[in-house]
């Protein structure tokens, strides 16, 4: 018990110097917001005036048919892709106005990522994979390893800590990827079809552990999925159709 | 669900009082809809009349819930037959949703809005069930999964229909 307590204090301590520092933005308004996003690849319009808003700690599902622009929206919001038009604000700062160095610092420090597959470094063990973002940020090996083990336990995959990605199942791999996304205590986790390559039972386990861990840490989640049973783990969903986004969410029963 | 067969099945492991039967039913199968004592009483008197159960003892105080019931050989055969008989799959051919979509198209209202609203309502229920599943034990998970898979199937239909609204509009107005 005492062990767990000091551990938690430690995690907070290593995380504090890593947040972006410049929370100059207004206290109200969304943590992450976008309006009028447009993005075309050649003559293909991927986004055609998409809006988005994410509150701190909120889990939002982004749904829509294949090719509707979900991944493009996620990439724009996460500062991976620059939109042709429209604005994105994070914590009151204009992301589209940031230079590449600042955007990549933002991604590293405040954001976490989970993709469909192929995101773990094959030469590293699962524990090393989870510790990697901390190591890249200059955290001492012992401290990074301890934090990695904490997150592997939280995602119930500590048993595979010493194995390499090709020695574990797809569901275990996704849980390791979630652990790696959460190890830096991000404020937003971006997940693009995190269960897309899994059978429904392992997909459900990934979603349950992922959303519970995110809610416990207060991280907000942008969850791209075309599966409604996966979206049902969110607080709210927006639907993307032909590059435009809409929110149809109904308040939970009783709140109406 | 056949309450009679379920209560009979519960009796197969040994005699039970009326109140005990109700409690076992509610705990295992009642989740959202616990039995009324009246239902237990009327069901048990029908099973008695048909010779599927017999009264094995009566507690002091009297009422029907105080009676102890035991299953008979005929009752065991009846449970056996019920379990062997496959349930009739729901054909889903009388769809209110389909009717509403066609009527919306015929009357010049927005069928797309109707489908979006329905979709949101389905997802709202899916969220509630997912949350209950997350907190519950294995039986909660199985019960909720059954409902979730059905809702998911409905949502797929809503999506497919939304994608074919223009075509449907041309056909119904022809
Ligand atoms: N890097 C790219 N180069 C060219 N076209 C792209 C690229 N990324 C996406 N697209 C196109 O943009 C549209 C939206 O794609 P995407 O955002 O991946 O949709 P979704 O994730 O909803 O399936 C599609 O027509 C897709 O083919
Ligand atoms: Mg995609």
C-alpha cells in the first residue's frame, strides 16, 4: 500500500515538468477544438468543413463510413497533418499557427497515440516499448522501467513485459500500445481504430481497460471507430459524413 | 420467456417454497423485470393442475408463497422437451422502422433525419448496457451482449438504409 502511494507521487512528479507550461488560454472553452477544417489530397476532399470540440477527460467517438475522413480529422487534431483551412486550438493555443518543432513537442508531451496495429518497436520488449517515450524524454532508465511496469499492470499485460511484440497476441499488443500511450500522462489520447484488427472479445477487453485507465487519469480520448459496440464505451459520438462532422448524441436517460 | 418452464427447471434441483422460487428467478433471470407474487401463484397453480409439480409441504401461516413445491416425473419430461425444442428465430419482417422510413419518403419528410435520430437513440441504449456490462459479472455481460449485438445489427441496417435512401425514394414514389 505504502509502495503504491509513493509510486503515484513519483508518477506525478515526473509528469509535471513535461506539460506544455503555456496554458495561456481561457479557462472556459474546449481543451481541443476545431472549426471549418478542410483538407484535400490532390483532388480528393477528405475534410470539407469539419468542426470538433473535446472537453478535458471526455471520451469522444468519431464514427462514420470508411473513407469519410475520420483518420484525416484525427491527424489534423493531433497536429500530424496540417489542414488546408480552418482552425485548431489546444488549451487556448492555435495549433495551426505553431511551427513544426512546437507541434512535435506538443504531440510528445501532451498527446498519446494508439493505432490499429504495427506501432510497437519489434526489436524491443513490451516493457521497453512502454518505457520508450519516457526514455526519449530523458527520464532515467530505472524510473522509466518502473512507470512502464505500472502501466503494463494497469492494462493487465505485465505478464508479457519481457516478451517481444511478435511473441504476444494482437489484443495484448494493443493493451501494450495503450500502456505506452498513457505512460507520459497525456491530456489527450488519439486512438484510430484501436480494436480494428481484433476479435470482438479481445477488442472489448482493450476498450474496457483503455477507457477505465483514461478516465482514472483524467485523459481525454478521441476514439475513431466504425464499430458501434466500441463507440458505446465513449461519452459522446460525432459522425463524419463526406468530410463534415455532426454530433447526434442524446443525453443519458434521466438527464433529458 | 416461458415462466412456467423456467420455474419448473429451477425446481429440478430440489423442492422450493414459492418465495424462494421467486427469489431464485429474479436473481438469475429477472434483472429488469422481477416476478410478481401473483405470477408465481398463478403459474404454480397451473403447473399443479397439469401434474407437473406437487405440493411437498406447507409452512405455518398459509399463503401460496409458503407452499413448498416439488417437480414430478411429468414435470422433468416437460423441462427436457422444452430445452430440446429450438426457439423460433425472430424473423424481423414487420419492421416499424422500415414503415416509418417509407412513410417519411412518401410524405416528403426527411427520412435521413429519422434514421439519425433512431441511430442516436440506439447508441444511447448501447452506452447504458455497456456501462452495466462493465460493472457486472459474467451473467450481466452475457445478457447485455445479447442485447448489444441486436442493437448493433439494427444500427447496421440503419446505416445501409441511409446509404440507399435516394434509391428507395425513387422506388416508393414510382
Ligand atoms: N495520404 C493520403 N493521400 C491521398 N488520399 C488520402 C490520404 N489520406 C486519406 N486520403 C483520402 O481521403 C479520404 C478520407 O480518408 P480517411 O480520413 O482515411 O477516411 P476514414 O479514416 O474515415 O476511412 C479518402 O477518400 C481517402 O482515400
Ligand atoms: Mg481511417
